[in-house]
């Protein structure tokens, strides 16, 4: 228990919080039917969790250094569990979105404290083993999320994707309090609450503007107003960070082209590799008529190839410059996106397999290397800040990616379906079948063909935009990340040295 107890406690929480990033994807059509939800509601069910996680991650880590990491971790787990119960009991889309936001807040407190807690318990070889196990658990959570979601949705129902968190949370809290010692950061540190609030406002306003653009247009007053708030909040964040005694993000780090390249690569990676998945799931289930479980299995080429490549590539590519591994992987993710842009009204799920597999190969190359590349780009004393920034950009890339791609999907489908595009994109094609007006099409068979063609066209555009994001991110990494391979500085975690080769950033979306 002394060796494995703390690791088990931390990994339980980590697996659970990262699982909830992707587990909801295959349950979206069932949520539509149960809650009478719209496409924007579905986007927020996905986005608000990742958004809260991204916006509060750095602030939660700073608060944990002051208040105590175990205390903040346990408090976050309790909040996460109560919010999960609220998600499972939600009677409408608004309540579900609100509960998901609170769930993301709890997840931020949990995630921000995982590495510091492990660093305070394990030293030497044990620390290397613990971090390796933690990285494997973290990578597995995001990959198996859709499959577990499919099993639960098709079995006891979609609400159980949230209820299942309750017993795991109880076990995690009990084990953490029993075997994980309390630890804090250096004395005298202060929490940058102003910076946390400004960054959260920026992330929320930018995501809200992008989601709303799908309903009211990119140049509408609500959209432009929300983007204006986002820009203003970002400026406030920059001013606050320049004056803060203990900033969330030392802006001087952004003078490093290598770190900027890694952060942009992390953002583009999450958008390109995972931003299309929710809409593919809706297409598989509501247009092709697949069950939640079968629909989740279609996504396995992405998860399976990423696992194999990450496991094998770590040995074969050891010593290769990070910019080639990460940049090349991003280029493969981008090409995989373009390979999925081949759908038409008669396409079935096999059309997705080559693109998903190719994107999986790229994912297996990118995910293991992002954390190490970020850490290599900063002084050892700022390693924790760099690692938190990478995770923040990954979650933010996923949240904004889903928002952007959802707007792209509906905009393309509106050319054919008009206002009905939002309903179809949100999984409501079946509800429209008997109520289609004569000016659109009166024959149900013709309507089905029109929906399939429109959705395929929309997905093609989504895949192209995601592919372009992957290619741009890959080029930026190749151009900016030029750290010297032989430099392997040590990082500090809770006051003790930790070799960078052992620092693992999880394969999250």
C-alpha cells in the first residue's frame, strides 16, 4: 500500500476526470431525444467541461500550492462527484450544461494537483515508475472514453455515464485521505485570482461567440460583442500577469519561439485530432442508424493506432528532435483530416477508417512529446508553469475546436437544408421526417437522401478545416521548435529534481 496506494489514488481521479472529456460524445443523440436539446446545447455539453478545465487549471494549481495539494484535490473530487450526480439527474439541457461546468471546475482542481502529489511521495526510480503509470492511465482514459460511453448508453442509459463517477469518487477520496500526505508549495506564494478570472472570462467569451456564430452569424452584434469581451479580457490578463508577484503565466516565457510553437501545436492538435469526433458520432447514429456502441467502435482506429505508435515510437524515435516528431505527427493528423473529406450521400462508416487511422498515427507521435518539448523550452524552475500551460492549451483547443467546427457544419448544411440544418446537425433528423414542408421535399425517401447528402457535405468541410488546423500547427512546430537535442535540463517538482525524460503529459483532448 505504501508504494502503490498514493499512485492508485491519484490515477483513479485522473482517469475519471479525463474520461469525462470524451465519454459524452457517443451519448449526444440520446441526450437530444431525452432533453429536447439543440446543436448549440450539445456543443456546450462538450465544451463547457473542457472550457472550465482549461480556464481554471493554472489557477487551481496556484491555489493548491497555498492551501495544500491534497486538500484541493479532495475538494475538487467532491465537487466533481456532486456535479456528476447533477448531470445524471438533469431534466433539461440548461441544467446539464450548468452541472457540466461545475464538473469541469472540480476536474481542474483534481488535474492541477496530480503531478505535485506524486512528486511529493515518490523519489528516484519509484518516481519514474509512478509517472510512467500515471501517463499510461491518462492516455488510456481519453481513448477509451467513447467506447465506455457507448456501452453505458446502450446499456443502462446515458445518465449512467455520469452516475458511474460516484463510486469511483468515493474510492478516490477515501484512498487519498488515507495514503497521500499533504504538501504545499514554497512559503509566501500568493494566488493570482485576478489573472484566473481574466483568463476564464477570455476563454468563456471566445467560446460563446464561436458557438453563437452558428445561430446568429459571424458578423452579428452578439457575436462581435462577445469577441470584443474576449479581446478585452485577454488584454486585462496580460496586464495583470505583468504586475503579479506570482503570475499564472510568466509572459517572458512567450519570448521563447520553441514554447510558443509547442503551445500553438497543442492547441491545433486537439482541434484537428478530436474536434471532429462529436459530429462524426452524431452522423453515425442519427444518419447511418448505428447504435451508440457500434458508433463508438468505428472510432477505434484512431485510439488503436495512437496506442501502438506511442508504445513503439517511444523506443524507435528516441533521440530524434522533438520538432520533427511532433511536427511530423501534426502533419499526419492534418492529412488524416483531409482523407475523411470524401463523404457523399451513399457513404458508410468504412469511408472514415483510413483518415482515422492516419490521424491516430499522428496522435501517437504528438501526444507523448508535447510535454517534454514544452519543458525543454523553459528554465527548470518554471517547468510546472510550462506543463500547466500545455494542458491548458490542449483543453482550450478542444473546446474552441468543437465550437468552430460545429459552426462550420451548420453553415455548410444551411445551403441545402436552410433553418432545419441546426436540427439535423444536432441529431434531430428523425423528428423532421414527418414535418418537412412541401417547398423543401415531400417524399420521405428523397428527404433522407437530402439529409445524408447535406450532412456528408458538412462533415467534409469540417474535416477540411480540422485538417488545415493540423497542417498549420505542424508547420508552426517545425518552424519554431528548434531546441538543441543535447540539452536535457532537470525540472523541479515539489522541490526535488525530476528528469525531463520522466515527465509525462497525458494524452488528453
